[in-house]
């Protein structure tokens, strides 16, 4: 598979949207570049007393609509360009769902499975110390991402509060409930993916009940999306993780597969499956709905020619390369883009931040109802833009909505040195 630079993919998506907008080349160029990128080296003592160094990044892409917002991932494949791209996608993700944030993203080049909990805590706190001048409840609000979760957010919050001698639960989101987290946050990305799938099937005048579904990536987002889409009456016939894929044409028990993975560490070997195969085979299954929920660039142009799904809903960030997007558009495959489909995470992060600022906890029912309203309104705005501008696909329509909102905020504020 040809390696695609995610930052170049983002810029190409913005160029596509600009064809439908009255935006000057100078303003567009500003929207295609991060405002700043922190690159730092963390020196951390290991359990054996040795010192190990780690490269870490935080990109603050655009703050025209509010504080920078975005996750922190721990992965050996983290690069400067990846973090820049992900922070840019966050700008337009928050804009398309009309959440008053900008976009940020961070990451550490590390395989967390190779380190003890104590080592990961020291690494996280070292990064939090470096981030301290740049983050804050009204400046930049990190969140979990790949290989991070409530534990790491709790450590960042605690480090920041101790160094600042304050109480600031809103400095990060995705925290545990007892540390100021929100009900519904863990399920939010998968839940918005389900809402997006439901809405696009309704838009296409198709019944999602009885539809066949394949989910690539059975982590939090993928497994929750699979469960909730199954609850709509769909048949989830295949799921995968890094170990491979399991398939049953009669439908899998999504919750049972999740329990099996929790016990064994992978979906492969699940007794309820009829067969097993590789990840790429799952992506080309003849299904009604494909949900890529792993890492970016999972589907390139060559693989896109083999995709047989009628609808793709992106639970992952950037799972299609621009070439794959072109191929699927030409083939009439409907793709609900990541900046809308997986925006449940940042939307409920916003709800968590609001609750932290108010010192008032919402019920899970309220969180889920508010999330549904946000995602369905965003979907309707995307469809309106698609039909009014005759955009080539739904992704371009989503960017038309998002870019217009960012440009309006920038132009309304004016510019000064």
C-alpha cells in the first residue's frame, strides 16, 4: 500500500471545499497551516533506573472558534505531519457539528505495551509538564486518543493542577467520572457513528434493519458502533482488530465478541465465527455498510476499487486516502466523513467541559439526547450543503459547512499583527 501523507490529504480536502466557497487564496492558505507545533523530547527514568527519551508533539492548528481541542495518542507511528493533520481535522470536525472549539492534537512516539504502568505515568506526567504553558480550560483542552484513556487524562489533570496550584477539571476531557468526567463519554464516538449510519440510510431511503455490516477496528469506537448498529436491527457480519477478522454471514453477537476480546486480547479465535481472514479481506466484503474504525489511510485507491459496500461511515480519522475517496465517489459509494461521523467524542468532550465549568453533572440520558440532536443537525446541514452546491460527495459538503463557519469567525474578528 502506498504511504499517503495525512497532512497533504487534509489540504486536498480543503481545496475541494474551497471550489464551492468565496474564500480568497490567502485565507485558504491560512486555514491549511497550523498556528504552532510543539515538538519536545521527554527524558524519563525507567523502572530499572535507566533514562529513556521520547519524541512528543502538540499541534495547535486553529483557534478562530474557541480553545484548541483534540486528543493525545501513544503510538510508534506518531509523526509531526500526522499530528498536524489530525489537529486540522479537529478544527473542521468541531466546526461541522458547531461546537465552539478550534483544533489541536498531540502524540508521543511510543508503543505503550512495552512499558509498565509506572513508566507510562512518569512519561505522561513529563509530557503534561511540557504542555503546561500551552494548555488550560480556555486555551487548549487535550483528550484521549489511540492508546490513551481516562487513566492518562487523570494523570495530566493532576499534574497540571499541582503545578498550577489550582483546581481545573476542564483542562482535559475524557476523564473518569470520579475525576470530573461525563456520563456517555466512553460510548460517544461509537454512538455518533451509529447516528450517522442511521441518518444516511434514511437519506438514501434504505432500511438499516437487516443491513449487513462490517467493522474494521474493534477498539472502543468500533465495538460500540457495532453494538448500537446491531441494536437498530442490522446484521454485523464481520469485525476485525490488528490480529485479523472474524466473519459469520448470519451475523455476529457483537457484545459477545467484545467480551471475548476483553478476555483474550483479540477477536480472532472467537468460537461464534464461521471463518477468519485478514483485515483487507474484511474491507472488501460484499456488505451494505462498511465502518472503518482503525487508523488513517486504511483504504487506498487500489483497495477502494475492491470495496463492495454501498455505504461507508468513517469511525476512524482519515481512513480513506484522497485517491480512495475519488474512486469511491466515481463508483457511487456514499461516504459519511469522519469529521461528522466520529464527532461524538469531541461533542461529548464539549459537554464534559461545560459540566466542569458549571460544576454540574448531566445524566447519561441528557448527554445522549443532546448528542443525537447535534449529530442529526450536522447531518442535515451537510445534506443541505451537498444539494445546494451540488458537491461531488458528502465529505466535500461537510467541509463546505465547516470551512464557512471558520472563515466567518476569522473574518468577523478581523486580523491584526
